[in-house]
């Protein structure tokens, strides 16, 4: 199987937070800027994060023709 590497642009989440995604070695990584939000205040970004992640995964699936499954831990 050919290695699949893909990177997204920075996606705005609100209040100056952004996230970008990298898919490499069959792993999805998220890079938050300026930092990963945490606690109660951080939870408000979860819907925007999931929309951004789902958009990236959809692009990945379209580009590769693969079915992609994400498991949140």
C-alpha cells in the first residue's frame, strides 16, 4: 500500500484558536494554535473542532477513495 500523507490549512475555531490536521502513517494528528484549550471553556470549541476534523476526513476520503473511520478516545 502506498503511504498517504496529507496536511490541512489552519481552520478557525473561534476566539483566535485554530487547528490544522496531518494524516501520516495511518494516524491523524491535530495541531492547535495558540495552544490546546482545556477545561470547561475549552469544551465550547468541540463542535467547531469536530466540523473541521470531519471536513478534513472527507477530503482525505475523496482524495484517496478509501473509507476512513475515526475513533475518539
